């Protein structure tokens, strides 16, 4: 068994795929397995993946006959892998060479941590750093504004599971921690990623109730910002279908998101007081970050 398994769900990723794979193969920690699940791509993704799999026996390439949706594809790569630690990898992001080495070192030394998440640098489609523009935020080459990273979220490191849960719901915007290195034994205790918008945050909330998140202060992860990714999509219908592979509205997805948070809070092993604080955080999340609930839905209901 490999110590680390990396799962890469991909759909039509030809533009940045080779760079992402090369950054994984260039890790200083080499005892890993890379499972790539191609979600019925219609571009050159298949050819690129097969070429790398032929060159490196650590790579397992699987092609889905039909698009099963992003969330099911994320869960698929996890179930197809084996390893003490697991990492989700996007086809358009870049890992610094010491990413896995540093995260393994942290998790080996801290059994109470379920996830190690290095600091993140946002990069443009050409690989240049996304600059901070005073009064706006991080502004990429296309003019899209992104939250400032690294996000400040010390609650994730708390010994209190209710505080960690609140940290996911109230202080987390980009959910970049989902791309950290996760302890497999903790991930196996979750329901994995649900097939609706925000499913990555539900999974992170469930993990946060199991154990602490180690926020590494060294920047080892490069998150690419470009027009073709899910988080840059303008269409609510596209965003809804991206997760499940089916048509839907963001309104129904947001209702399912809140229901999922409630399920996670009610099913976790918590004291009555901790559970109450988790449910309170969900109520605060429903009027998300000071904005009325209607503003969470209306812009995406086209």
C-alpha cells in the first residue's frame, strides 16, 4: 500500500492537466499513488492521461463512460485509491515540490489532526500570481475578484469540535482546505462529498467535527484562477449541474446544503451544548455573513 493516495477527478482539463500532473510527479515524497478519473471528457484529456499512465506505474487512469458529476467523481477517486493519507487534486492547480512531504510530516507528528492544509497562492491562467488590489481583493487577469488568501480561520485549529464546525460555516469562503492532505481513517468516517453545491464544505464540516485542521504557514499550493473553472461560472444552472451531473437550480442546492449541515451536526458525537452551538452556527450561516438569505439565492436563480 502506498502511504499517500492522490485522487484527480477531471473533465475537459486539457489546457492545464499536464502542468498539474507534472507538479505531482515532481514531489520530493515519491511513495504515492495517483488515481485519475476522467469524467467522459470530450477534449484531449484522455490522450494526456493515458500517456502519463504509460510512463509511470504509480498512475491509475480510469475513464467514465458518462459524466457522473463532479461530486460523485471526487468520491470515486477516493474509493478507488488506497493509502494512509489522501489528497484531492484538481486538474488545473499546481503543487510545490514539498507539498506532500511537509503534509505527511505534520500528520505523522500530530495524530489529532485530520487534515493538513498549506497556505495558498492564487495564480492566473498563465501562472503569474494574482495580485491584491486595495479595496477590492485578489483580482485575476480577467478582472474577477477573489477572496484574499490565506484566509484567516483559526477556529479550524481549535480543540473544540463546535468551534471548528463554526469555522467551516462562517469563516471559510473558498474551501481550499479540501485540497489539503487528509487522514484516510477520518475520511472513511464521513459520508464523503454530497452531490450538491457546497458539498466540499459539508465534507470539511464533517471532518472538522472529527478532528483538528493543521493550517501550515508555508505556501505550498497554487490555486489557478481562470474563466473555465466552476467557481468562476456565472450561470447558477451550470454550477448546480456541475456537482451532480444533472440539471437543477441553485435554490434547491442551497436548501440541500443547509439540510446537509443539519444532518452532520445531528449525527456527530457531540455533547448537547456542542450540538446546540453547531445548530446555532447553521442558523447564522443561513443569513450568511450578514447578508439576508434571499441574497444567497436570488442572483443564481436564472
